[in-house]
C-alpha cells in the first residue's frame, strides 16, 4: 500500500511541445505495482496550458484547485474545484489556466495506453 499527500511527490516540468507553465507529479504508477492505471497530478501556472492534443486512451480528470478551461473541440468548458472531466479516446483536448492562482488537477490514464 502507498499513502502520500498529492503534493508530496517529485514535480517535473511537462516538456511536451506546446506545454507552457505545466508540471506533473506521478502519484501512482507502475513503480508502485499498480497494474492497470497511472495517477498524475498536474499544476498549470496562471496563463499556462497543456498542448492541444489527442491520445489513443481515455483520461479521467478531477479539478483540485484553481480555475481554467478545458477545450471540448473548439468549445471552452469551465474548470473549478470539484469539476470532473472525462476525455474519450482520440478526442482533441487542452487544459488552460485562466485564473490568477495555479490550476491543479488529478489525471488518471490506463496503463495500456
């Protein structure tokens, strides 16, 4: 069993082309013996964002802190604490911080991705 605070793990910059002001913490993953899913915590600085992209796997997102938007196609959907987002496989998406404090969210993905 692994028990940590979500801000207790090591944070690393997201180096994917098009990402600005983003960092990620890998909270639960293969190194922990998790056979099916990875849990990550992203932090996006004010004005920052993830690149607009799509992937072959689904994403499950839970917003912890801050405000922002997620692009649903070309439509911006509001993000605030407590919002849950399901991104289906192959759907283009982007998370952006439109607020004045960091946008923090959990993102779970399947290991087979």
